[in-house]
C-alpha cells in the first residue's frame, strides 16, 4: 500500500511557529543561506510548497506572497570562506542561529527541516524530514532562502562568468567542473567540495 503523502498544515496550538530551512548546502561554490519564517496561523497557498517543485516564476510569485503576508522573516548567509574554515554543518547552524536571533517576534516553537539540530535555546524544536513538503512555514523559509541565494549567485556570476553560476547557482554542473579544471578555483569555492577537480 502506498504511503499517504503528508500535506502542508499548521503545527499544534501555537500562534507563532517559525520554520527554518537552508539552501546551498550541497553547492561547490557560494554561501549556505538559511531563512526563518513565521506565517499567520491557518495561512495556506498552493504556491507555498517544496521550492524544488516550483518553477522560477512560481518561486518568485511565492516569495512575493510570503513577503506580503509573513508575520516575521529573517534570512542569513554564511560564506564559502567560513564554510572552508568550520565546515558545512557548523556553518549551516550558525546561519540558522543568526536567523533566530534576528526575529522580532519570539517563536513559541521551532520547526526545522531535516533530521539534525544543534541545541541553541529553550524554545522547543521539532525536526521534520522533508519539512518543506509538510509545513507551510518551512516551505516558506526554503523559498525565501532559495530566491535570495539564486539572486546572489546570479550577481557574482558577473565576476566569474566562466563558472556559469547564473545557471548552476554554484552546484557542480559539467560546465562548472570544466571551468574549475581549466581556470582553477576562486574565493567563492568550497575547498572540500572541489578538491578532486583542482590540481
């Protein structure tokens, strides 16, 4: 029997639940970007779902909807330079903790996408595998992080167009790998991710 797919829904009896998610964890270049979003209780939209299932236009439309309706939003990035120094897991949690610090509204509960969390405060936390396909606030966080990271990668593409970041957004596409092999790496690259492609 096929497993019933969970749909986006509210969480518990809390009024202020913050969703946390990251984008760019697996990229070979650029920052890891995280967002924290508190949506109004009961807010639903077909657009606010797993960002990977949305077209670029749908993501931008969803982003606009989130920005117009969210109770609170923060978004933080940790650079490749810092990722190279401390590793991707600490960098991701660093960005998430910064997001929580900068919220104006104190959340009653934290929903974080994934299965791992680094303890940070006394606010209760629920880890949610495939969270951006389960809870609206996590989906919203993923969309905000994705749109802002994509915009940043497109911006720095102009500095190093041979890496094709406007298209691959820093992920190790065939063209990106070929450019690393030919031109070498730059300060936006993550050393552990590209070490097999740099002589």
